[in-house]
């Protein structure tokens, strides 16, 4: 689940023990998304996908991070274990009983707390055969995440990574969402710092240096059209593209190590 952009504050450095606990939480999220991937097909509902996640989380003795989250802008707490965002929904889609259709894309974001530490990851899935543009959108969004992970290392500024992500996405004709960003993660789902997927000179004060022991949720959100987003309705949970274009979302939790980066949610 994404963080709305805001100013940076205190960043919590994790011990090797804490990172291993986060790795266990990340592994559970990875396994849940793997199982959901096996069930994404035309005719399945996102509520059924949510039930898969809820069962796996309960059986593991974990807590669903998203369920019950209070957003001051929203009319009610988030009611599900996953966010399921279909087609033009960017993030925070609420699972329901509408069957997925051939050609849809669905972004599934899942978060858990296990033994006191959080894991949070997302993937966008194709429902049956999808259009060429949709497939390129998924490839590009996943590619932006992979680029970030590949280039992260201690003692560089996050803005140098974000600039590469933005350039990569925009060079393929897609848009980078500005209103929602990645975040620090640990005992809480949302910790400092905010982790944008773009660079804005007006926000340079929010930049930070990557240091060993930092744990971050990196999550590019990419649109097939313009990057502007809005709330779908007065419930103010589901966020959609302003122009109705498709959107994709991929996310991994990572820990900065002495010589690079460890992906915590890679199974």
C-alpha cells in the first residue's frame, strides 16, 4: 500500500536480525502473490483473490497490513487484505464481485505483519491475452523496479536512482505517477523516508542517501497515458488515471547492505 508524498523525517536503520525477520514477512507476501498468480484468469473475481490472501495470512499466523487501515480522506477503513486495482485503477482498488475479463490487467498489492515486522509487495497480472500496449506497460513498470534494484548501493543519493527510473519509463512513452510514492518499511508499514519514482527540483529537500540497514519499499506506478490521477468516487480509496488510461504497479521490499541491496520479498 502506497504512501502519499510528504516531507522526510527520521529514518530507522535495521539490524541484521530485523532484516531477517522482514525477509520472512517478505517471503510470505511473495508466496501469496505466487498463489494469486495461479488463479488470475477470466471469470475470477478480485474478492476471490482477496480470500486466497486472507486464508494464507491467517494460516501463517500473520496480520493483514491493509485491512482496517484508516485514511483520513476516505469514508471508511480499508476493508480487505489486498488492494486489487483493475485497468485504469492505479492503486488501492477494493476487491469486489465483478469477474475479471479477457484483456484486463489487475494490480495486486499485499502486505503482512509477521512476528512484528512488515512485508509489502505488488505485481500487475495479465488476465488472459492482453493488448500489445498493456504488455509493454507491464514490462516497463517491472523494468523500472528491476533497474532501481540493480543500481542501488550504499552512499548514493536516491534521486540518482529515481532519475533513471523516470527517464526509462518516459522514454517508452508512459507516465510516472507523482501523487503516490514508495516508503520506508519495518515494524510499521509506512516509515520514513518517502521514496519517489521521479525527480522534481522543487522537492530536493526530500532526497536522501542510501545507507546500510535502510529498508525500503520500492514501487513504481506507471500509466499508459498522462500521469495525473484522481479518486474514482467519494469513498476516496480507489485511485484511477485522470485520462482513463491503463496503469500498472510493481513493488519489492529491499534492504541496503554494505555492498549492494538484498530483495526481501523475492521468495
